[in-house]
């Protein structure tokens, strides 16, 4: 009974903090780890008729509400309960100063109230430092073991270098690998070593293949004891570093996320012979998006998927149908299964099981660069995604 009362008290403390945020100017919803940021609402009084002042106050409150919501997802309940004053008076103001950017998504007047909706992003590393420096314990996340299988194309080289070409050999970590390990370790991931002999019997690809399929990458991951495999390529040129990585679930071979970046060598202050700064910048940009998406996708695996319906129009044959079906299954993160429900003439209906729902899938389809042929997407009035082959 005593344990139950303690848990209940902690829940009420969390509700109290949320209420403080609401009474300060409106609710906030945090998408902790979401690459798109934190959605928050702020309100202010228009009683004196000063719209500019009300708008400024609503914006300040929305930003604070967003930061509060972010922090609530990062701090252990017990620590929050023991130092609520310090949380509101010291940690929140410090974290507000670490807002990296924000966008105003909507604003409106209702009676004597001004309402404003923003999406904001915080500097996660800086906020984490404030959390620790001020004596708050970050919420513990489960450790995710990660294996990096990234090929590197050096300037003037006719073929890439990659460690699994000779996995039994000893070789020092290269700049790209060091940057990857450092970036993901900072986010709480645990890189695994290369003792991967167990993977050789299961892996369907030849050891000399640098371009791994999702299934092959997953086989290596299982053999090496990793939860996730990050594979892809880094191309280092005289004036540019290009990187494209994707994360694959080792247990299922399912694509979790895919991200890319390009960084100018000159812009990073590197010399032509030493592009290290540009490499680190490109890796950091990709890792900051890839890392949270991996956690989000793995957390969603245990949840019941959403069902989304899609109609493909203008199909010209089975080859085209197969290409598009493979694209849905392998090219869009969060898609668990794809089933054809009807095939009539030039139109095919699909039922898709995915983690994030129809809006997220629609956005991912429009943003994808791996569609095998030209397709336009729009949404019907009843929520069915329509894909028209051009």
C-alpha cells in the first residue's frame, strides 16, 4: 500500500508541473526524440488591446511550455518530486536559453485571448548538460547496441574501403567510424565490436560486397549481437563530403530510418588533404536525425500498427507493380507490411500496416527520393492515399 501511495504522489507531482505550464499560457505536447521538434501552445490576454504585446507574451509562454514538456520526458519522477522549485525556477529558464530554433505554425484571437502555436527544437546536448549540472538525473533509456557498416569512398580511389571486406583482420578505426561512434555514444547508444565471425555463415552476401541489402545488414547485426545496423556510404571529395545512411532492425530486417547530408570542405575550414572537420560535421548532422528516429521506431514496434489504405493508379504491368510494392516495403521507415487487396485494370489497392498513421506515411511518400518511377500523391476525402503514375 505504501509503494502505491508513493507512485500516486509522483504522478500528482508530474500533473502539477503540467498544470503550471498550462496556467502560464496554454498546454504543450512534446514529441521527445522526434526529428520534427516539439509542438507547443501559448496564450496571452488581449484585455488592453495591445496585439503586439499579447503576441510576444504568447510566444514566450509557448516556448517555455515546449521546454517544460521536453524536460518532463527527460527527468526521473522521483528527482522531480524532490526538487520541484529548482525545476521551475532554475532548470526551465536555463533550458529555454537552449532553444535552437522555432517556427510559428498558427495564431488566432479569441475574445480577449491571443493564441499561438509553435514548433521548436532544443539543443539536446546543451539541455542534457544543464539537467546534470543542476542535479537532475536524466530518465534512463534502454541501451541500444548498434553496428556500423559504412563504406568510405576516398578521393581518387576506384573502390570504397570497408572493414567487412576482411572482417577477421585487425584495422584501426577510420575518421568516419570514429565520428559515428562518438556521435551515437553521446546519444546513449552502445557501438558493438567487429567480432563478427558468427555472421559469416548466415550472411547471404559475399564478404567483398560494400552495398548491403537490408536483409544482409540485418544478418550481420544478428551475428554481431547488435539491435540495429547502420549501413550506407560516405563519399569524400576534394571540396565536398556526402553521406547517406540507413538504419535497419537486426531482428526483422526492417528499415527504421534513412538520412543524408552534404557538407562543403571549405566551409568547415578543412584543407584539401584533411577533410576531418567536414566529415565530423556531416556525420553529426545525420546522426542527430537518425538517432532519435531509431529509438522512436524501435519503441513503436511493440504497439499495434495503424492501417492505411493506398490506391495506385496507372499501373502498366506486373514489373511496375512489383517495383512499387518493394518500394513501400523497403523504402519507407515504419512500414511493417504491405498487402494487395484488389487489382483491377490499371488500379491496385493496398492495405499498409505502419507505425505512425496516414499523415506520417503521406508525408514520407512525398519526401522519398527512392521511388522507382515518377508518381504523384494526394489524399482523398475519405483518407485514402492516391498514387498516380505519371
